[in-house]
């Protein structure tokens, strides 16, 4: 009995998809690590996504040559661990002390140097109502 | 009032629980009166849920801050429209909206199909089961009717939500998400009742199409909202929460295409069951993503215990649907086989595989951080390059198939016939590609391929309309417009589908143009200074400040000229919301009819003391095709959905009692 070519098409397509995926993950890169300030010591080389909470006021100007400077601390675990960050580019509206942010870059001489324009704040959209300061 | 809301929800819970238990018992034991009673209970649950929703809406409208939900999501300064929209701006309210839509859809679906008793008898307990989960969450886990001592004012609404899109985007998405419950329930009902013929597909075709349309339009409105409100110049960021809506839409797109093969050839019965279950489970998965906080997203939904409940519900749904499909496999076997790899059904199959592959690779990207955390102990995430790679790998062939599929014959097509059919679209594609390369637009390979394939699809759609209209005119005479209207009117589903294809084509062209060929410039400016961007000269004149109803608005006045002539004046700036203590970027856009694009300005930084402005400018050609595509998408979907008396008669005869045996 002649078998339907549909099975062959499906099998080949699934195999092709898997092959493309394996190729992508092994050749083009397998994602960027998302870490907290306390994990930076283990990631001296290469870019990482640093997730942290802004401590204190930021100084400098994100659009000037010196850039914007602020400090991030761990969001979870040991909250005393901090790292200074140097950043230039667009600063999201919601960036401020106490806000959780994500920034991409790498560690240089104890300072996390961010890629320009890579700073994003977690948008407190629905389900996270703004709390009134008392 | 809060007590009334709680009571209404408890009543809904009792009713859907009754519909679940009594409905199952009635279907199992074939007890008609009990089945009717279960149906009525499900319909009545809609009534009690309406009461609960009205109670919350009333509290929001009256700013009754004794309701904790109202105090947490609104303020007295908030305009009435946003106060009412706050029903879906919080977790508890969103769940209530979900239940309201679900019970409304369920009541309508059951009532409309009350005559197809053998199928509906099992649909009722499935829908009641889904509703039971949501009403349980509302009654016992996340109640919108919690009360406390009323504060003087509420916390207000996040500024980015204070946008007219807030009134439409979330409800449309919910109409889409929840709408996928109906085809799922009918599919499971068909399996439970052992009626695995095409009837469940016929019954739910418009439901699926409507849910798919709502989901599509909801996403498009969300993209436009992000485009005009967030102030980053983009419209889609591959964020997990955005992907959560895209995945079920892709699965539903595959389903809408594959059901045509089942209707026409009786094939892909198992595949269709899998797709409808996948679309439904992915719609619940999206909610799990937003509630659990397990994925790092720019949409910071508060972490809550709801995530675990939703995960449990997804597991139950997956086990239930996979188990049921497995048990009914003997009933889902088809006699018809695919006759050729070059046929309409084969191209639909390729389309399905690409859509599902795209959906699953997006799913993989979304859960990748969780998987890497579980396997390596370190969270790693994939970003835009990963998604773009797969969008290009699967999306571009999909675009091409959109032009090929409708023109290939069912069962088997000869290469000679194909050559004849595709000569015009192929010439259009080659000419378009060559012209673009000659004009210097060959720098982006995906962009070039998108336009080349787009020309192929456009030519094939136009050709179909021309051929059809010519044939109709030859048959019935009359003018060309009359023949075209008659053609579409008599083949609504087919030509509605072509219109939707045309809208997807516009979307693809808009995305390719605005991303592959955009120009971005940024610069600090003092009053009187100018900057040049892609032929425009932007001159910063001054700052202005005004008081709005709920915010203080600061605007930069920027004159735009081109070739020495004044074009427009733009007002990018920022709003300050005193109640919420938050700023908000307010972009200013000039829609350029010459390139159907935008001149998009963002006041990245304003120094009110020195009056300096850091201006970011984006020129995005063809971007308005994306939004225009939305109108054509809705129009095409409406044409395809519009009731057709001839089709109704044909289907009624086909599925009339005894028809199968005849």
C-alpha cells in the first residue's frame, strides 16, 4: 500500500526546524545571561543583561560625554551587593531611585559600562498600581 | 454594594459548577431535561456575572474608595472613561472581565446551537469547567470586592495607561483570548460525543474567525499604543507579554487554514484537534505569564499566587485535551490521503507547518530563560536577533505561500498549469526586486525579499479578483463594479480571505519598510538651533507649558521644513502626573503622505531651566501601511464572516439528520 507523502513532509519539516534551531543556538549564540550585581564577578567577559534596583540619585547627563552614573543593587538575595553603572543614551521616563531596571553591557574595572540606549525600566503597567508616597 | 458583587460571583460559581456536574451527568446518561437545565444554568451565570461587573463599574464611576480595587487603580482626578476602563487595569478586574466575556460567549454559543443537541450537550460541561476555574479564582483567590476604610483619594492609574487605547486594546485582546474557548469547547464536545465529523468546525468557524480577528486587532492597537505612547519609536519589542498574544494568534491562523482542508477533503482531523487545543492552551499560557512573574518582561505585572493556579489549570487542560484526542484517535482517522505535494492542500500544510514552527520557536524564546535556569542554574534570555532570525526564516516563506496557495488546484496540479498560473505574479516579483536593487534598496536582504515576495502575492490577489470579476461579468453582464460586488457577495469566505491576505501583505510591507529603511538621528538643541534628518530640517523654537485635567504638559515647539518650505510644527514633550508622581513621554508625529511614513519626534530630555532639548528623530517610511492594514484586516474578516444564506442552506442539508447515511 502506498503511504501518504504527508508523513514525509511533516517529518522533514520538523527535522528542518530542529536543525535550524540547533544551528542558531550553537552558531549564532545561545542568549545573553540575565544576572544580578552579585553575579557579575562570574561574568567578567562578554555582555550580560544586568537586572537591578536603582539606589539613590543618578548623577551626570546621559547625553553628555561623561554619561549618566547610578548604582544598582540586587533585587533578590543579598541586597547589600551593589555595582556602579555608567550609561549614555535614552533614559526611560520611569527611571528613578527604587525602580527595577535592566541594562546590557559588561564590567570594566569595577564599573558596569552599559551599551548606549540599552537601559529599560520595567514598565509598571497593569497589575502593579502606583503606590502613593506618604 | 461590595456584598452584592460578592454574592453575584458566588451565584455564578454555583451556577457554573451545577452546569459542569449536571451537564456531565446529563451527557453521560443521555438525560435531556437535565442537559437543558445545565444549559440554562450556564446562560444564567452570564446574568449574575453581569451584575458583579456592574457593581464594580458602579464603584469605579462613583470613586468609591472603600473598594480596595478602586482605591488602588483610580483617583478622583482620573477622567470617567479611564475610571471605567480601570475594570481591566488591575488583576482582579481583568479576571472579572475574562469571566464576563466567557459566560457571555458561552451563553450565546449554547443558545445559538441549541438545536445541535448531541454536540452541545458535551460543550456545556466543557465551557462550565473553564468558567468554574475563573469564577473560583474570583471568589476565593483574587476578589475585586475586597473592602477597607476608604482613603481620601486613590493611587491613580499609571500614566502610560491613560491613553484612549486603554479603552479598546485590553478588551479586544480579551475578546480574542476568551473567544478561543468556544472552538476548543466544541472540539472537545465533538470528541466526547464521538461526533468527529466536520460539524463542530462548521459550527465554530465564525467563532474562531471572530476570536482571531479580535486578537489580531487587539495586538495591532497595542502596537499603535506603544508606538504613540511609550516614546521609543517602535511598535513591537518581542517582549514575552506581547508574544503571549502573538502565539495563540499564530496557532489560530494555522487552524483557520487547516480546517478548510478538513471541510474540503476530510483530512487533518487530528491536526485540527491539536491546533485548537494548542491555541486555547496558549491563550491561558499568556495569562499565566502575566500573572506569575516568572518571565522577565518590561511589562511589570505584579507577582501573585495566581501564577501557580494558572499553571495547574494549563496542565489540566493539556492532559484533558491530549488524553481525549488519544482516546478518540480511531474516530479521527481519515480515508483521504494527500495525493500530491503540489496541490492546494499541500500548500496549506506547508503554511501550517511554518505557522506552528514560528509559534513554537517564539514559545521556546519565551520559556528559554526558565529552561536555562532549570538546566544550567543561570538565566539566559534570547532577544530581538533570535526572534528576527526566525521571523525571516519562517515568515518570508509564509508570505510567498500566501500568494501560491490560493492559486494551486485541489488534489493535484501539473507543473504546466502552475507555470501558466504564476507567470504574471513571478514577472511582477522579478521586476519589483530588480527595480529595488537598481534604486539602491538592496542593502537589506530580508527587506528586499519581503518586497519581492510581496509583489508576487499582490499580483496573485489582483489576478484572482480580475479573473473572477471577468467571469462573473461574462455570466451576468453589468458593470465591472457590480460584477466585483456580486463576485465577493457570492464567495464571501474566499474573497474575504483574499482581503485579509492583502492586509497581511500591507503589514509585511509596512514592517519591512519602517524597520529596514528607517533613519534615526538625535541631538541636543538650544532654541533656534536646527538638525537635518532624511531631507527634513527641524528647528527647535521654544518650550511651552500648560495645565491639563490630570497632568502638567511641557512641550517643545519644533518647526519642520523641507526644501525651504514649511511642512508642519511638531510638539514633542513630557507630561507630569502629580497624583501618580510620574512623568510620561509625549511624542509628536508628522504623517508624510509622500512615503506613507512618519517623521517621529521624541523629546528625550528637556531642561526647563536652560530650555535645552535633546531631540530624537526617526523617519519611518511606509509605517502607516501597518495601521491601514488593520482596517483592511477587519473589513476582510467581516466579509468572510458575514452570514451567507446559500451556504447555510447547503450546510443544513449536509448535516441534516439522515444526510450522512443518504
